[in-house]
C-alpha cells in the first residue's frame, strides 16, 4: 500500500509540474486574453482560455495586440515586423478582416500628412515589409491593385472554455 501511495503522489507531482511548464510556455508565447490566432488551413477549434482563435494542424500565427504587440509563429517570435507603423498596419488588417480595405484609404489613414503619391508609395513599401516578415503571407493577405484584406477564409472565432 505504501508503494502505491508513493507512486500516486509522484505521478500527481509530475502532472503538476507539466501544468506549470505548460502555463509558463503559454505566457512566453503570449497565450492570454489578448491573443489572436490565425490559421492557414483546417478547421477552427475553440481554445480553453478566452481568446480569439483558430488552429491548423501545422501552422499557427499568434498575434497579441493588447498589453503590447507580440507576434509568434509555431511558438517562436517573428522578428521581421519591427516598426510601429508595420505593427499598426497588420493590426488594422486583422481587426478589419471582414471588409477589403482600399489602398487609397489605408494610405491616407496611415500617412495623412503626405501627398497621395507619397502615401501610396509608403503603403507599398510597408506591404512589402509585411510580406517579407509575415510567415505564409500569401495565404494570410489578399492584395490586388485597389484593395488589401486579411484573408476572410482565415476567420477568427471567440473561444472561451
């Protein structure tokens, strides 16, 4: 009986340790209320903690917008999105994902003090940097000559456990 009790106690401690490790990993990856997950495929699954989420088997992009910007892919930080304006553009597209945004409107919204030509040039440059820094950008961003949009097929769903 004593051996069985010790085994049970040891197993319980290991499980508690795993739970603490998982909690620490989630904190490092930004898995909090303010996390948004975007997927490049498969079906949406709700998350245990309150967050906007979607998961695909192989690819997960986490975007934390509240309490500081954080972007990670497959558990690793994405370092290519560095400027505040680039972060703001990404956040704007994600938050307004249901409606294609005209390039002209985005250009004037982000560079309101610039000429139309300069504002559109700036937008093209930032979009180029966004595509370079964002993993799998061609699946996540829809762009044509007149509009930009976060891919609506990569929809978000609130999931509170």
